[in-house]
C-alpha cells in the first residue's frame, strides 16, 4: 500500500512538473506583452457573451501617425486603425482614437490602456458583428489563454501551487529513508522565512512600521526558530519530524510556485 502511494505521488508530481513547463511555454508564446503589432487585443461583444482576440492574430502595418491591423473573421476582414495626433506611441495616450470596418461596414469602437500591455492599446467593439455562436466558440478556443480575468487566474495559480505543495509533502512523508536532522531543521526554518514574507501581517508591518533591515531580521529569527524547532522535533520523534519537514517543504513549494507564477503573469501581461 505504501509503495503504491509513493509511486502514485511521484507520478502525479512528475505530471505537475510537465504541466508547469508546458503551461509556461504556452503562456510565453501568446503573452500580451510580446505582441509585436500596434494593437494588443480586441474585445468583441459583451463581456458575458463575447470574446477577446489576441494581437498575435493580427496582421499590422505601422504608419506615420498610427497603426493599421487586420484579422479575418468569418470570411470577412476586420480592419482596425489606431491614430495618434502627435504620432507618438505611449502608454495611456490622451489623444489616441480608433476606427474599424468589418467588410465594407464601419463599426463603432473604443480603446483603452492597461499596465499589462504598456504602449499598445486594447480595442473594444460592443456589437458581435453578427457572428455565429460557432465562430465565437472557435475564437475563444484559439485565444483561450487570454479569456480569463485576473480573479480566475489567481484561483488557478493558487490551486496549482497548493496541489504541488501537497504532492511534495506527501512524497517526503512517504520517503522510505529517515531524513537527516539538518534537513529537517533547514526545511522548517525556510518555511518560517517564507511565512514572514507571505502572510499579510508581515507585508503590512513592513510597509507601515518596519524598514527593510527589520524585515530581514525577522526572517533571520524565523529561520533560527524554525531550525531549532526542527532539531528538537527530530530528537523527540523521527516520525513527527518527518511530518513537520514534509509540511514545511510543501509550504515552501506553494510559496515558490505561487510567487513565480504571479510574477510571470505580471511580466507577460496577463494581469495588471
């Protein structure tokens, strides 16, 4: 039974690692921050029933006073023109305007900026252009990475980080050999350091009362206390020390995966 659980946990941890690498590669390839054209994305239709199309799908040409992008939807070209009165492309441009046509028909549009896409504007068209539901579903599949909002991405990242942490803790608990005293102390100490930086009270204290040096002192104390706690647990009961070490390592993995994912999503332009 124990061998079966150990094998299953290792397989699941390997699957999680493959998913992490595959997901990272897909996110990088379609990142809003890596769009090379003049328009970051297009929101088509209402937020509930519409679709967001990535700028990676557009064919763009740069003009002296703006950018002209085209994408074919349901057999007809959607042409988007962004004009800058001063000819300068910059974030939150005050005088930028847009014009769009679908086929031969002019369509009303608007534009907005966000921190995620920088100097590239996002366009929005309130009407659905008469597209069929099948076409909208196809566009959602082709642009699935940018359909989620910030809250959905946060829930996904937190769930994945928690899963990785639990699998790590389970693997350490099922590890057939005894853990060394130094490993137990170090893992619990690192978990204490991570807790100082993760939990909101530490963040609040740092920004309101404490300086950077004081926060580092708190982290050092957390490391020392955690190390001593781990050493004491190892001396009292190897099994208890193993459980504590597994939980601490799991917490460490949760924090690392969560923070790395959030920073990655920010840098790639998926959240702002």
